[in-house]
C-alpha cells in the first residue's frame, strides 16, 4: 500500500513538472509617463544547446508584458537607453517576474519573482546614483562593497560578471572573484552572462615576470628586469587612441616625479605595425627617461601574449619579485599602484 502511494505521488510530481511552461514572463507596471519600446537580449538554452534571443517589449502608459521561451535559467538584459546601464533580470522556467516603479529611472525600479531579483533591486536602489553616473570607478566600488559583505550570495557573482568593469580594474576583479564562496562559487552563474573573457569558473592569475625584451628606439633591443628596480610600469598603446596625448603627458609627469631612472622602470610599448608611425610619434612627444619600445605584431606578439595584454591602452605594474601588482586600463589606478612601490622605504 505504501509503495502504491509512493508511485502515485511520484507520478503526480512528474505530471506537474511536465506541465510547467517552457517560458518565463515579465510584467511591467512603472512610471505612467513612459511610452517606449525596450530591447531585451538573453540566452535561451536547454541541455542540447541554445542561442541568443533578441526581442522587444512595448511599454504603454507604464505597462507592458513580455514572454520568453527557455528551459534553463536566463539573464535578461533590458536596454532602456543608449547610455544607460541595462536592467538585468534573472528568470527561471515558469517564473512570473514583475517590474514596478514610480520613477522614470530604471535603476530605481524593483524586480520581483525570486530572491536574486529581490537582492539585485535592493543593490540597484542603494547605488542608483553611481549607476546613473555610469562612472566605472563608482560602480566598481559599489560592487566590491557588496561582494566583500556577501561572498556566498549568487548575486555577488552576477554583479562581477555583468556590472563590475574588468577593463578598468582587472586586478580588483580577480581578487573579488577568487573570494567567492558557497553558492556564489557555483559554475552555473558563469554561463548566464556568456562573457568571452570569463568562460569558466577559474580565473587565471598572471605569472611572474622575470624579464621581458622588446625592440627599442634607443638600443635596438631592451631587456627589462623588474628585480633590478623598486617598481616597473609598462604602458601598451597604439596611435589610434584618442587619449594618446593626455596619456603621454601623464607619463611625462610621472617620469619627472620619479626622476631617478635607476630606481624604477617606466616603459611605453607601441603595438602599431608601422615602424615609421612609431618612430614619428615618439620623436614628437618628448618623453625622457622612459624606455621607448615596440612590438610590431601588436596583440599577437608572443611577448605581449605571454604578458596577457588584451587591448590598448593597457597598463601593467610589476613589483621587484616580478608579480603583476596591477593590470588594467585605468591610468590613475596604475599610477597609484606604481607609486606605492616607489614610496616604500
């Protein structure tokens, strides 16, 4: 008799599981003055694979509805403006998600339907001003504060993958990512955003740099040895950057601030393939006591690849033991890391 009841119970469970809709829904009830079409993008998948779906939802007088097919959980990117951060919505198969708000600013909207959306909404509301500013430094700080205080919450992983600017602070991203614990460290979260620079749960730690050699304007070839100085700053660039002059002026000031070139290495490495362009550029920028280096193969150069340079502009700061203390595109952060090495007694 007990076995019969068990089989009946299991049959009912299977029946309900089979009836569960292979879709999720999002309803909007926001500021009544909003009349707009918003773009949505998410990755719909099942155990066999998936594909990127792009759609739109029409909001009329603040109200609208959207239904999206999927089997696996999805992360929906809702784009509400050309310069605005997208509103991220987490949804699982069969869930009814509700978006509400009395404000025209999506950063202040509330998303319900599951715990992740609830936590995410609270974080967005608390840091709405930083999100609206679109300032990577402010947003990174807000994300970092949350991750440090919530290492086991899955939202910490999703914030790092979707909102933290790894371009501006790769070192900070790696540190925070390695600190994730419990449910937040589950590999399942990595697949939701579909980031090309974070395809797996593990994050590579850049190796130590004992020495690296590049073609040099002054000496033909220069070999840089971090262990011979207190600190090393490598700056990778090309002439297509609109900020090249401002960056050069900043490096010039840094070289003047630490004028003893025997105590530090500052090197700019051009990744342009044309030697004429490289030579012409460095002859006119008047940088002094800076190693002027060239990697004509650009990002495909074996030494550049070994250093893990993903783009330009890009900075790497090395300590005397060869560890990469900073990696990223933010000049101020790179200079701060470099100064901390030079200021040590």
